[in-house]
C-alpha cells in the first residue's frame, strides 16, 4: 500500500483533490455518495468549496444525493461545502438536518435555491435507471404522499417550480414517473484503489450506491471522482473485492486521514473483519417510557421476522431483544444495506455490529418495496385523526422522509413508536404504573399533519396492519381512523389521553389496560407478585 506521493506513473489516475475538482464545469449536475459521515468524500467536497471561494466557479450546480452528507454542527462538512449563493442552484435529497447543515437549510427556507425532497429509495433507484440508460423510474412508492404531484411533488419552497415527478396511468393503475436526466459528475468514496481506479470498500460499514452513481455519470458522458484512504499497485486487488471497476473512474483522490465514520476509532466489527462477543453488546435498558413503548412493540413481532428500525426510539429495540432473549429469533435490516447483526443507534445510524451480509442501497429498497419486511418500527412527529403521519417537514424544519416512504409502502405490519406529547415531557414508571410528572408542551396527535409522509387511507386499502404505540396508550388504524385499544395502568383516559390529543379518536368497546408486565422492572417481579 502507498500514498499518492508514491505513485509517479503517467497512466495513474491518482491526482490531488484540487486537480480533480478543476474538471467540474459550471451548470453541472453532480451526484454525491455517502450517508452522513459514512462513505462521505469530505476531502473532495472541501476542495470543491475552496475552488469556488477562490475562483467563483463552478457555478449553478445541481446536486442529487439520496442521503444527506455531513455530520459536524461545529464546522462545515459534506453538503455544507456547496451552500453558497451562486454555487448551488438545485438540491435533490432524501434527508436534511438543520444542525448538521444550517447554511443549506437556510438557503431552502429563504428561497435561495430550488429544493426537492424525494424518498431515499426513489433517488437510489432513479440513479440506477440513469445508469442503465432508461427513460426514468416508474414506481408506486409515494403515491398519495407529499412526493405525489397532486400534493407537493417533493418541492420544499416557493422558489422551486420545475416538476421532477409526474403521475402516469398504465392499464388503469397509477404510478409515479421520475424522468431521467444527465449526471455530469459523480463524487464517491471507497477504502483502497489501485492505479487503474479499481475501488474496494473493505473498511466501509455500508455499500450504498457508488457503483450505480459512477455508472450513471459514465452513461451521461460524465466524470467520476473517487476518494479513498490508500492506493495499491495494479493487479494486487482480488477481483471479488472490487466494488467499483476502474473503467468507471476518472480520478482517484487519496485522503490518508479518511475515517470510517464520525467516531474517532475504526470498528472492524462493522465490516465483518471480527465479530464482537454478544456478551459485550448486551446492556439492560432502564425502565422508562422508551422501554415501555419498545416492550409493547416487541409483542407484535413474531419469531422469524425481518424487522426494520427507524431513527429515534426504535433504534434501541436490539438491546431490548437481547435483554428479553429474543434477539436470535429475528433479523434486523436497516435501509442502508447491512443485514443482520446489531444495528448501531444514533451514534452512527446505518452501521451494524456483526452484520451477516451487505447489499447495495437500490437492492435493499427493491426488497422493501416488494414487501420483503415483516414489520417496521418507525418514529413520528405528527399524527392526525385519520392516522396519517408526518416525519418530513414540520414547524418550518426540513427533515426529509429518508427511507420512510419506501419502508411503509408495502410492509405488512407498521408500528409507529413515540411519546404522546413532546417538549418537557417527564414520565416515570413506578409500581407497575405510568406516572406523568410533567406533561409535554407539544401535542403530536393533531387535527391535520403539515406534510403527508404516510397516507393511512392507502395503507388500509393495501391491507396493512398499523399500530401507534405510546408510553400511555395504543391506537389501531381502522376504517374510521384512530381507535384507542389499550391504555396504561395509572392513566386516566379522559385526562391523560383524550385531553392531550387534538384529533378525533374512537374508543374501542373492547379497550383494555396494557399488560402489567410492560411496566415492571423484571418479569420475575410479576411471578413473585402472583405467588
């Protein structure tokens, strides 16, 4: 292995970041790989920003990225490097974060750029369609949500006018059609490259879509930049380890300081290099509102299930399954392509400890959209009386839907998990009961959602089973909307539930108390009580 300085051959594709970004023209459409800090081509992005600040070029860029890239709220990283007036014209992304990308989200809010939010799976699959020279992507995922042109068409502000998605009817069946467009530049990342530009991913905890992005750029007659940690001689990489062939790569940029993720240390258990002993991973969750919600959700999951987890409360389900001796009965799958093992929580969402396999991002979304998941636990920001859910845009904050629309499209059982209210909510679990010490300032069950991320009416038509699980009650989606089916011990239905929801709900004639064992520190305590 060597560095760029060791490679002196004239036919080498190893060049500096500054040289690589000089080839990006004005008005270019650029696709950028990465998942927050995972596979983020940070050195190339920083060089691109430096070029613009020095020369005022390249200008009027259109950026398409399935997942937001960038992670540090204290300094500009990832997409923040292109957040300059005149540099950025249009952004198409699956997710946003105001803390990680404050300049970028301000530009959207202030109508300074065109901004679209489509589902993560749609963007990955559209890039694959472009790579294959297809006219576009045809999909049913997202019908009757905010990406549907009958709603917002994915537009995030008034400045954004162009229609990037159309409604098509084929044999009497509705579809969303996303037309293809040329991709002039792809900026991707790997671990090791040889001088020909063959790229491996041995230190990366996800595959994402570097191959499809490179193919899309080449299919458009474009230019591909790959950032890697190190370089090796030609003919030294095993062909089975090459994820992106050198025939698709024009420039290789070496970043010897490249990290696996935002965490300081490399973790070999994320890539299958080692397997961490499960005894080191197990830790019991404290008995609180979060644990109550997860325990209730776990009762809906059967052995042999393939389970997806969303951000927020759901990411701690693996710890609960270990505590409840249920971990080996199910397989976890997150939408970033790692399968099996223990998904990381909020620290590095998308990485798995001890994964069993990796697939690409377009492939995992094919699997999800075809109904491959048994169940999914997802968070929520707003829910209305019809059961519609918003996680993508609320209170002027752009979050994006990520993989939410793709996950909920055909999953047979959907478990929305979250507290009934938010903002200062303080809840304790004592003596087998819920105690509301301080009610939240914000109601999450409201009259109408601001953004239609999940359409409950469509879920009913598809025959999906949907529950809304909170620390104090459980609602089920039925034809008439939300139906209260369970309430927690210690909770007054009128005072603690109905008074804290602004939407209409129906109380089931069979409403019952949630099982007491959900609110006890250990199931052994229940047995002792019964003796």
